[in-house]
C-alpha cells in the first residue's frame, strides 16, 4: 500500500500556516497525529502528495484552509470541566453580578465562551445560569460561544452528546437538562439530547481569537484550555484582545492548569491556582 509521506519542509510549511492563521504552535511531537489526520483529508481529495495539498491550501478560493484548521485543532472538552470553577461561579461570581446590578431595571448578564469546541462549556454555563437565575426572572442572560473550527460549531448547535461528554454532570443535572435518545438513527442512539428549551439561548459564532471580538461588555469570559497551544506572543495578543471585551469588575477564567504570569495584563489574579482573574 502506498503511504503518503511528509517531508520536514512540508511539515514546517504546514506548521507555519497553522501558526499564522490560529496562533497554535504545532509541536514536532504532534507530527504523527497531524499527518494521520491529514492523510484522511488527502485521500478524500484524491491528492497524491502533501506538496499538492500545500498548493491547495494556499489558494484562497479553494476554501481548504478552513478545513485544514478544522482537521488540526484539538477539541477535547466535556460538561462541567474544572468543576471547582463552576462552584466559584455559582457561589462568588453570580452573587457578585447580582449585587452589582441589583438596581438595574432590566439587568443583563453577558457571558462569552471563547474557544467553545463542541459546546459542552457554553452549555454548562447556560445550565449554571439557569440554576442560579431561575430565582431572578427579571435577568436577561446572553451567552456567546465562539471557535475557529467551523465543524465543532455545527456539532454544538445540534446539542446531542455521547456519554464521555457527560461524566462531570450530577444525576440531578442529567435528569433535569438531558433526555436519552432511543428511537433515532444509529449514530445518535444512546446519546443524550440537551433540552435547550430549559436553558438560556447560546449564540454560536465563528471567530478567531487573534481578531477582536465585536461584542463588548462581557461580565464573564471563559477562555480555557486554548492558550496551552500558544507561544508567548500569541498568548499576549489574545489576552490583550479578550481583556477589552470585559466590563470593569468582569471575570476571565482560564483553566486551573494555566497562568497569565508571563503576560502583561491589568487583570488581577483572584486566588492562586483558581484560574480566575478580575478586571480592575
Ligand atoms: C481543547 S478545546 C477547549 C474547549 C473548552 N474551552 C474547554 O476548556 O473544555 C480548544 C479549542 O480552541 C479552539 N481554538 C484554537 N485556536 C483558536 C483561535 N485562534 N480562535 C478560536 N478558537 C481557537 C480549537 O478549535 C478548540 O476547539
């Protein structure tokens, strides 16, 4: 069988394209994984070499750049990932927002899940908002969810999930917000449909974090497990941009294993190891 091989020069060219487009640095240790994913794509396209594939990506009219990015991004996620942060959200951040806007006639909570992958994170936020704000029906909850990968956004809009996405959910949340699919086409059978009618709406948008996001005034931004793929300049750029989307007093949550220590920012670390920052 003929195996498509990639030269160092071709791998380097693909690395550079991915970095320029998304800020993601593909490490040499990820080469085998990347090549395996792309071989599939080359087969679908009927291409015989990575040289031909590079030519195709470089033609804007081909639309292949978007599919290349889709094939290469890592989209690992699940509901209620880093549960300590959801605990902090329910017990500190939401009460803080409630107090701050208690005199508003039509109070609004604006939330952004930046790099939302297949939707588990923004839907977890929507569920948490529902649980907290159900006692406060005056509140209007607005949730944006964005990603550079257009395929994961399509998946997210369907809101149908496999068991492995559900492991972090309590029996109560499963029962309240999900239904098991039984009478469905094969690929959906045994999966769980999120009952979107029970939670605030989530608006999914295609967005690259290297560009400014036009929706401002966010109270809460989740930017978790994405900057782990960035080098310092890309991390600096994304942090500086995202910071502008927060209201003064608003919160940025990165994951609990990340830090902004090496970055210039006016955000204040709330508590060591929590991944929670606040705009002064
Ligand atoms: C590992 S997932 C994180 C999902 C979720 N935030 C979580 O913590 O579970 C990383 C996501 O970042 C997205 N991503 C990478 N670079 C991006 C960029 N420049 N702009 C927007 N999204 C990006 C990827 O497509 C992927 O879906």
